[in-house]
């Protein structure tokens, strides 16, 4: 949230409402469908792999992208 400028700013960047973001905070995780938009919204400072390792697994190692 901080990287995006707060709940409302993140919500705007990814096309969701602030209440969606607040729900993720209460649950302790974001939905898988918003991980990639969040990753782009914060310039890759947080990745889909960090947000939901249970869905996206381990990040690809350098040189393995697209395999």
C-alpha cells in the first residue's frame, strides 16, 4: 500500500475500489487476479511471486524467463 501511495491510490491504479483494498488487508492476502496489476502499479517493487507464492510459485531465475 505504501509503495502505491496508500489504499485509495493503489485502488485507482488497478481499477478497484478502496474497499477492495481494505478487504485484502483484513484477509491478509490479495486475490490472484490483481497480483499482476499490483506488480505493475508499483513498478515491480513487489512482485506477484511475493504477493501470492501459493499461486505463482517461485520467481523465475535470471535467464529462465518465459520458459
